[in-house]
C-alpha cells in the first residue's frame, strides 16, 4: 500500500502543515541527497520551460510530472509514496 500525503502543507508545521523531513523519517543523508537531486533536475528542467519565477501551482503540469519521474528513477524509495508526493512537496518548497 502506498503512503498517502499528509494533510496540510510541507514547510508549515506550526500552522496545520508538517515538516517534510520529519514526516518522511528518512536518514538525513537520504533526505538531503533526494532534495539536492530534485533541485538539480528542477534547474535542468528550466531549459524545458520550467519558470523559476513562478510558483509550483503555475508550472506546466506535464513538466512537473516529468521531473517527478526523473527523481523517482534515481530514488526508488519514492515508489512507496502515492503520486510521488514527497517530490511534489520538494518542488513546492523551492519554487
């Protein structure tokens, strides 16, 4: 069974959200590695029309999906999460 996304927004633990790192409970090394890879892939994707001046919700959905797939290919731990929500949250935190 896939792990569902928690209620609330990542990065807002004091106002009904959660700390992504705490919720995932990955080792610090794994968490940092996946975050850095997500950021690298995101910055490479800006050449494919990802607009870093816009928020996550204003991005091309197809491109966001491609980024999530690229990160998932590198980190199969993400196969445990419904719709790869940790990657979506990482993107939201950086856009």
